[in-house]
C-alpha cells in the first residue's frame, strides 16, 4: 500500500493538521515490513513470525556490511612496491608485489615502500680544507630504500638523517684534503671515500637505505677569496716551474761532475802506479850499480862520470877546435854554426803531462830517459 494513496490517506509523514501528530510506532512497523519484503521476510500474521523475520533481515544487512568491509582489505602492490603491515601499531609482516589482503582499517594499517626507485637529493655547503682554504661544494647523493621494514620503523625520518650524515661525511673528507687535491685531481677519490663513509654510518643507524652514488657536482672557491686564491695558485705554479728547471740543471751537471771525478781518480791511480814503478826501477838500478861498484870501484866511477858528462853535454851546443901546435888565431862564425846546428838537430819529443786533481801539472817523462840523454 502506498503512503501517499489519496483514498486511504495513509502517509504518516503527510497527515493533515486536523488528524493530529503521526503515529511513530505505526510508521516504524510499516518501515520494517517493507524491509522484510525487500529481503524476502515471511508474511505470517503472528507476532513471533514478525519478530523472527525482523532479526533475519538485520542479520542480512550486517552480513552485507561485513562482506563489504572485508573486501576493502584487498590491495595491489606494483612490482617495485612492498607493503609493511601493522596491526594496532605492531609490525606483522611485509607483503610482496601482486594482489594481497589484510584486515581492513582500523585493525591493520598499510605503509607502501618503493624498494627499486632511485631517489636523490643535492646539498650545497661551505667548508674548510686541510690547509685552511674555504671552498663551496655541491654534493649530489643517489639512494634507494633497500629494506622497507628498517626504513619504516628504525629512524623517525631516514631521508633527513641521510642528508645530515652526507653533509657530515663530506666535511670530514674535505677537512682531510688539501685545496689543490679538492679542486683538481681528487674529486673521484673524495666521492668514493664519502660514499663509503655515508653507507657505513647509515648502516650503523639501521635506516634501511642503500647509497648508490655520491658525486661532487661542483667545487669552487668563494668569490670573496677568489683573487687571493688565484695569486696563490700562480705562486705555486712558479714554484713548480723553478723546481723543475733546477732539477733539469742538476740532471745535466751532476753526471758530468761524477764523470770528471771518476776520470781524475783513475788518472791519479795511474800516476801513482807509474811513479811507484819508476821508483822501484831506480831502486833496482841503484842496487845493481852499487854491486858493480863494490866489485870494480875505479871502472864504475869512471863510467858514472862519463855517463853524467854525456847527459849534461849531450843537449848543449858545442864546437870543438883543435889549436894545438899552431900559433894562429882561428876566426869562426860561431853564431852561424850554432844556428845551423840547431836546425839540423831532431826535435825532442815532448813528454806527456799529467794534470792532477788540484790543477797542477806533472812531467810524465821517464827519469832514466832524461839521464840517458
């Protein structure tokens, strides 16, 4: 029966004022009757049948609501996602990629963590080097959330912690390096050391983050100190150039000096050996002469006199004139004769000269040869 039937005038919500206030109990019974009709409730006239149908309909409604609530527990994880499930705030498990189910809210809560996505952040900071020079460093760190459980529970804000650890690590590494090393050849080494230090620190914190790379995008001197830094670099280059020039000169002069020293030492050894040999020869000759003198003193004395006179007069110009038995004075062109004799005399071989280490020269002629002349 329709509520707004004009013949019956049965609509409890549209009663005319003259009919009095609506009967709420009657309206509620009519509403329950319609619900039973919708869910297939019994149509018996007894009170027990009416109460049982009412309970049966409410059970259907509750079951439907429960089914709908349970269906809300299904969820889908992408290939790169992992879901961390907590039950009343307590960790109960991690679900992999694919279709999964959990007890719906408010019992279980789901936190989604992407474990393959490469995330990054940059940081620009100013710091001092080991030689107290000021530099500006642009640092770029790339990382991923490798362990979703540690990333979710162990640290309040893992990514903020990573940023602070990275800044601390780069300050430590730059503080142990000199400016030349930082600006020129040391960037790769500094990046590798910083990555190792950052990873070791955040692993100790159990953040669940894996550092992929650490790069120094830019290292520069602040504008306020750039002119002084340029002067320092120029002075250092001048120093290196002067050092290289001095080293080149040393490489050229030292071998020559060493060769001259070796040559002088070898010449001295040769001179010593020759002088010793001459002395030994003179000694042997003197001893032999002494033996001969003991056997024939007169003959030996005369021979020594003749040899000495030969040695003395042999190298001088002489003119012998026999004037015995004549009373005439002979005139001879002595100057012409001496000049002619000097032209006919063979050139005397110049003995070798040995130059000692102190610069003095020593005649290398054999004394016996001089004595024989």
